[in-house]
């Protein structure tokens, strides 16, 4: 399964785990700390599932070769005219230190 289909399942499981630990495990006197850890874990699951479902994690894997300042055009708009991009020097390519 790919991340777009796993994401909503993780989010739904996280919500169910949160409600289950909040209403069923938290009232038990000896399981207070375990319930709090389960609630924390469920919140992390919901966040990761939502990121997978929206595709927010895909930008982390694919490096860009274009300059982020001019978006690869090599020129920026300065008033009514276009000037050479000061970040890439007009090449449109990302600098080696941009990836760090």
C-alpha cells in the first residue's frame, strides 16, 4: 500500500486509540501513565497519518535543482523590470549550500 492510502487509516486508528485510552483506560487507577503515553502516541499517529494523506512528506524526499529564490528562471522582478537573480547569478540552478 502506498502512503496516500495508509495515511487516512493511521489517522482513524489514532483517533480511535485516543478515545479508547481516554474513556476506557484512563479511569482505571493503575493505568494512568500508560493511558497518557497511549494518548501521546495516538496524537503522533494522527499527525503522521494526516501528513501522509495530504502528501506533505513527498517534498522531503525529492531534492530540487532549481533556485528557490527565482524558482529556476534566473531572473527576479524588480519594479517594472527584470534583474538577474542574486542567489543563483542568473543560472536558475540551486547552489550546493542550499541543500544543507
